[in-house]
């Protein structure tokens, strides 16, 4: 379950409504993986969001929208690869548990 946002946020704040929105999507769809995609201007790098007492794993992804327009496709492809790598890693962890 992924959601993209393009707005100012409070960095590091898990009281962000975006977080709870994706969490509720995960619950509704019985998904254990949720992610938020933000412009890199909001979050410098990707990071994990831990949820205590929950099987749901969240990840925040950053995409650099400040690249020249000719490079946006390549930037989006790198984002897709990072998301796919995260999903594969989480699936392997779930299988080994």
C-alpha cells in the first residue's frame, strides 16, 4: 500500500495524518506493508517507521523532484527499484519468521 504526498510536513512526526491514512489503508486491505512517498525536500532519505504491537511495516520514501525535467523518469525508476527492493526484503523477513 503506497501513498504519495506533495506538501509540507513536520519532519519526524508520526502524528502526521498521512501516516495514519496509510495505516488505515493497510488495516482495511489486510496489508502488512505501507509506504509514503514524499519529495526529497521534505525527507532527505528513506527511512523505516516502526509500529509498536503491530505486524504492519511502514516505510517513508523520498524522491528528488529538483532534478532537471529530462532526469525525472530516471529518478522515478530509481524510486520504483527502492520500493521493490523494500517489498522483497520485507517478504523474505516474513517468510523466515
